[in-house]
């Protein structure tokens, strides 16, 4: 990730590139980013239900509500409950259709078509929230493409309403040179302004160790730079570290993840921002996973103490 930079084009996540596979800008350094951020969500309770009981149709329902303990803990503005329902199917070979409806009344539809082993095209359209005064019935309209070659991956998207485009290129690592390089660029056609620019370089062997350097919007006054690394040790132990510089401030963080029992994984993260984050993920069965998370301020500021809970059901 890179601060306020718009997300790079969406694509299939794959560790390596090959015919029919795409390695994206987000994938570069993703193992370290996940270890440093995933399963640490606090300040809300979420539930997710996935069902594939109907052949050819997958349905996912999610709900979330803000945790507010009062008395200074979790002092965040109360938000209304969030909910969404997503249905996904494959009407034709190589074609995936998805429709998502959330509690605001926004309906988002996407269509992905894999035209060959190397090329995939996509289109997305979304409605305005219920009760919107906007005369345009569409809230979003975009299209994209993904090209996956053994030596290069490319993604591009165009937003018709915002009149903006983004593109990224990834040169994956090879057996001879374990270095992955990636660039990302965003441009507004209506104002002829650069929206984002970023670059990543990653060195290492996925699944063993990886070191990644990232730089975005250099010279714009909104620059973000970071370096991160991840190391996988014996017994499922994983270690990650990060140095992030943004707005003239530097933050160093380290995280560790380890299985403590069958189906139970514990994670901890601490940084120079004085925050300590903890999480416990328990697979109660093949269909039920519960994640408990919390964070405390080591400088003893009670307003920064938060907790979170996520329940995932996949019968």
C-alpha cells in the first residue's frame, strides 16, 4: 500500500507470473504487508457468512457494527451498522459475474471475461446510494484489462465518470535474479494532472524471506516511503519489520505470527508509535473461524485502547 495513493488496478493475485496468471503491484511485498496489518482490525464487530449450497452460485453476506465501550475506550464517532450481500456466478466458461448490494442501497456489478490464457477484460458499474440527489443514476463506471506474460504483467483501468486512468507494470523475479520490480501511475484526463506514481523493488524468495522498498509521489509533498521485510522460520513462525516515512515522520514496526495450537494462530505487533496490537485467530472447524483483536497504547492513553472481533462462517 502507499498512503493516499489510489489503489492500483484490481487483478488476480498470484505469487508468480505465468500464462493466465497476473502478478500485480499490490502483490509485491504483500506477505510482509499482510503480516503487519491483517487480523488487527479493531473498533468494530464483523460477521461474514459464505454459502455455495446452490451449484454455480456463491453468496456472501457481511455485517459490521462499531464497538463503543464508552468511558474513553474506543472513542470513535458512532457509525451505523454496515451490511452487504454479494452473489457471484460463472455463467460461461471464463466469465465471472458478481453483484454486491450494501446497506446504503448501492448496487455494484462487475463482469470479468478471460479471453485467452494471457488476457482478461473487466467492466464495473455501480448505482448511486438510495435517496441521492445526483441526477446521474450511476455512481461508478469503469473498465479494465490484465495482461499476464511470463516475463511481464500489466494492468490498466479507466474510470468513465471521473475521467481518470491508472496503469501498472510488474517485472517478476526469475530463478536467475530473485528481484521483482513494479511501477504504478494514475492520471486525470479532464485536468491533465498526475494523481499518483509509485515504484516497488522486492528481493528474496517468497515463502522464505523477502525485502521490499516502496516510494510514492516523490517530490509532490505527499510522498510515502517504506521498507519492509518478512522471514518464514521453522514451525510456522513468521517475522516482519517495517520502516515507514510519511509527512516527515518515521515509524518503525515489527510483527510476529506463530501457531500456538492446532487451528490457533497468535500475532503481535509493536511500533515506535507506542502502539501494541494483538490478535488470536481460531479455526473452530472447517466452517467457522473466529478472530479476536485488540490494541493498547504503551504510553497509557486509554482513548487509544480498542478491541475487535470477526466471525467467518463457511458451511
